[in-house]
C-alpha cells in the first residue's frame, strides 16, 4: 500500500489526474480485501474531488463505483474510532450525489445517529430508510432488513424487529448470508418474546456456520449473549473458549468491543452459576504469552478490552453511549430457565454420512489432501486432483479450487472462478460488482483478475485450521465454500 500511495503522490505532483485516480482505486481495492475500511476515507475523497473537477477522464460506471466507495468510507466511522467525526460531512456530499432521500443516505444517517446515542433522530431516519426505494448504493436487499431489525431490538422493539425479519426467515429474499444472519438477529427478540424454543433452534443452526466462517465474527457476540441469557452458561463458556483466538484478529473495533463485552457477561454469569473453577486457554499473541485463565480473571480481561474500546468511541463521539451500552449488557440476567436446544450435530443429514461418527472423527486433526477428497466423496461430488495437490471441480457456473496453504498446510483455501468472463472494457463495472458483493456478502471475498484480454471474476475463502479440524467441521467448511461460490458465479452470470 505504501508503494501505491507513493505512485498517487507522484502523479499528483506531475498533474497526472488519471494515474493518481488509478493508484487510489487500487489502494481502495487493497484496503477492502484486507478488511481495513478506515483506510478508504482519504483516497475516496481525493478521487471524488477529481471526479467533480474532471468528469471526462472517468469511464462509464466509475462515478457510481466511487459513490459506493464513499458509502463504505462513511460506514467505517461506525466500526472504528480511528475515523474522525468530520467524516459526517461526507454524508452531505453523498446526498448531493445520489439524492437526499436515497436509501443509502437515510440508512447512514439513521445508523450514525444511533451510534451516537441520539435515538429520536435515529428513529426519524429509520422511517425514511424503511420507506425508501432500493438503489444500487443501498446495497443488498437481504442485508438491510437485518440491520434495521438489529436497531429495533436494541431499542426494545422486539415485535417490530421480528416483523422486519419475516420475509428473510420465510426465504422470500435471496442473500447468501441467509438464513443464518437473520436467524442470529432474531435470537434475542425471540427469547424476550416468549419463543425460547424457536430461538434455541435458530442458535444451533446459525452457529454451525458462524463458528468457522471468518467474516462471521460480528455475530458471535449475539450467540454468546443468547447462551448466557438463555440459561446455558456452560455452552457459552465453550463457545467463548473456542472463539477467543479470533479476538486478536477482529473484523473491526466495534465487533471486538461487542465480543469482549458479551464474553465478560458470560464469565460473570458462569461464576454466579458455580462454574468459576473452570479455566480457558488464551493463546499467545504478539508479546503476550499463552495462559490458562480462571473464568473470573478472563472476565476481567475482557471487560477491560470492552471498556477501553467503548471509551475510545465515546471520546471521539463526545458522548457516553457506547460505554452505556456495555454497562447495560453486563447488567443483564437470564430471562428464564435453560432454553431447550436441539442436538448440536454440525452436519445436516443432507451434508454428510448418516452413520454416527466414531471417536477418531470427533478429534481435530491436521488438514490433509485426503480429508478434503474424502469429504467431497461423501457429498458425491466429481473433482480432479491437479499437480500441487489442488482439488478442482465444477459446480454450476463456478469452478472451485481447494488447496492447502501455510507453512504446515494448515490453511484451507477455496478459490471460486465464475465461468462467465467480461471484456476488459467493462473493468469499472466488474470492480463495482465485486465491491458491492464484498460490502453486502461475507463470502467469498470477490476480486477481479486480469490475465490479459478478458476479465476473470474470482472469489477467495481462507480458513486457518492451525488447531486441526474434524471431518464434520471440514464438511461444513466445504459445503459453505461451494454454496457461496455457486451463488457468486450465478450473480456474475446474471450481469447484463
């Protein structure tokens, strides 16, 4: 990224606006792939300034692409305190470009007001957001209702939150994050509305996907809170222990704060339930050594993480809202007795063998080529093993490759290639499609590959299995990679 910044600066000095824009677009692409949206703010602003000054140097579709980037840059304000409040002015600029009543503008004003603790203003913009016509800048139509439902649930409107999710829960909206994302959003509303059995089924089903999916980290706090408040402190501790390493590599600062706060709640309720004698392994990270922490000690560590991050947000915002949210979470107590949970079998009948697994199948083992091919064999898939131990198959309009990466082959890498190609003249449209996908969908991470001539639209999913994987867990990972890869290729095929 430093080299791209150097190129952009040199192009500015030479008065070469087009080269500067190209370098900054590449910077934005890199930041999106690396999950660092806060880095978009300055390059997006500079590109938009050139667009206003010299629109003739931009290809068709690049203006729309830049408004998407502008939206992503504004959203970064919600995820990290590293973005200053002066970014709020960018909402006015976006409104000038796409319209003051556009869906994206209403959504951003609603979510920012809520983030700052101004619920009356947030509710006012919520109504305008919910009533706005969908637009390209607004993103996936299957994700917006979930975001609205999460707001309503935080405001205490459980029935309204469930109403927002109704079409998604009925399968009426096509989105690769569904139904698990909407099921997770419904967990606490169902629990608080007298439907604990439905919430229990939803938790088990959604967590099967979210436990290993890298982009699902923001949803883990809800799973932890549900188990803690639903009378399952033991299960909550198991999930916390399993997911704790991911706190060192969070999706963003907001999700880290919420995970830590939910974990602190879990530890507090576990101690109250007589489970304080247990220990949880906290892995080494950076200069920190690995340690086995008692539950009370771990709770104090997580509380410190959550309060520090909340304080950083509040110092930037000039309010105490995020600290207040954390305090409210920690004051919660179980709603009732233990919520009934279905059997927690990580493989659906259609996704794996019907026979019960033996003891060896329940123990995590290092990832091997044979494990990958065996899992595909159980699915009944056709594939080939290419030189370099790459497993390749075709599912619908997607060619998907599975390979082992890392020094010990501990990383499962799935690469999906859409069979449809686009001409090089549609580069801006291809970038816009991929960035829209990355904004609205968790998997795969989409990008454009230009081998020369035609453009290849590809998507990657990488899962770190350094601690091993069971056949059941691997089956879930492969199924998710194939399902999302096919959905991605279908979306490419549906492009005009």
